[in-house]
C-alpha cells in the first residue's frame, strides 16, 4: 500500500478540492494519507467522506506556520491525528489565518509601490481563508504581470524580492502545544528547507531546539530532499527516537512530475504514526 502524509487542497494553496484530491490519490494507488493544508483543517471532513467511499484512509492533518526570532527562522510543523473539534487549536489556526490576510494586504501594498497594482477582488476570488503567496503569484499570472507563478516568486515574492513579507506564524512552543492539546503528534516538515541546513551546528542542532519543546517526529521523505539528506534525517530520527514521516507535498499540477503518492511511502510509516499517536493517548 502506498501512503502520502503531506498533501494540500484548495483550502490552502493546493488547486484541487478535498474530494477531487482524494479521487486523484486513489487513482494513483494511495491507500492512506493525511491532508495537511497550511493553517486550516476545514477540508478534512470532505476528504474523509470521499476517502471512505474510495477506500482511502484519511488521517487528520495540518501544516502549521511557525515563525521564530522575528521571522528570521520560519518553519512548518505538521500535526497528524489532531481532533477537528479542539477549541484551542481552532483558535490558533484562526489567528494564523487572520495574520495571513493582513500579510496579503501588506504584499499588495508593496506590489503597488513597486508599480504593480493588483485588484484585491481578483485575489479574493482566487484565495481561501488560508491565503498565501501562491495565491498572489497566481493573481499576478492572471493579471498578465508574470508568465508563471514561479516567475512571480522570483521577481516579487521570494525572500529579498520587492514585495516579500515573511510568512505569519506562531511560536514553535505554541504550535507543538496546540497540536498536542488536540491529541496529535508534531512533526517538523522538510527540515532542510526550514533553515536547518545553514543553521550554526547544522541540521541536528537546529532540530534539537524543537525537540526540547516536545517535537515528536521529522519529515524524512520529501520530493526536495536529496538522498544524502534523507540518510542524515533518518540517523537523527533514530538517535532521538523520533517518528519518521514523508509525503509528496502535492499542491496540484504545480510541480512537474509530483503527484499524490509520489515517493511511494510504505505502510510502516503509517504504523509509526499510529504508534506515536497511541503513545500520546
Ligand atoms: P506562504 O506560506 O504564504 O509564505 O507561502 C509559502 C508557499 O509558497 C509554500 O508552501 C509553497 O507552496 C509556495 N512556494 C514557496 N516558494 C515558492 C517558489 N519559489 N515558487 C513557487 N511556489 C513557492
Ligand atoms: Mn504550500
Ligand atoms: Mn511546507
Ligand atoms: Mn506543504
């Protein structure tokens, strides 16, 4: 059975609705997955309903935005197995989404100052509550300003570009406690893409800081990880008795060659997540 524990729907910056995403995942042979939208769990019930009809097991999930050291350190923490009815987690996600809306306004202001007026109505049309840079990138393509979303990031939205505003987030402690409070496990998403590679002391010392806050696992398999990075992450996970997870980080047809089930993650990863969840209960 193929598993995939990192997927986005259009409740955040994916392009497919939760049900459509389940249909594609099933067609790709995925038997168990987690929907992990940025700062939003509203797509999970629809995914679970369609997943049930298709024979795809759907774990609850979220990819929470974390911002530390005045946004110099930004990372994503995946929560798996969280309750969808936990008022504190709900509130935490609502806070991040509200910050996302305010930040999108700042990006639009910066674009205007850079000579690129964007119609807020166009962005509202393209963006859900968990609005992010990909929606603004798509609006720039729709408005004919950029040829592709990738080009929009390169020209305006990446760190260092004229309209860059750091991603909003909560502190790592708040994020991990919020996930634990909702009965879930907290896993550091794509650690090499969280500043860990360049951090003084490297990946392990970067991860060590979050271990002390109760981090449960590492995302070991991700399309952007090199084989060498995967080996290193596995070593670190074993040393600290961390759960190892992985997934496609599928966002729709946005990255050539990446589909649900892309890395053919095996059922042992599902078992690892289940065991870690059982230990928390
Ligand atoms: P945000 O959370 O609003 O800062 O947006 C980050 C999201 O933008 C990531 O989750 C990716 O989906 C996407 N992203 C980041 N960098 C790029 C890039 N260079 N090109 C296209 N999409 C990107
Ligand atoms: Mn994304
Ligand atoms: Mn991420
Ligand atoms: Mn993601």
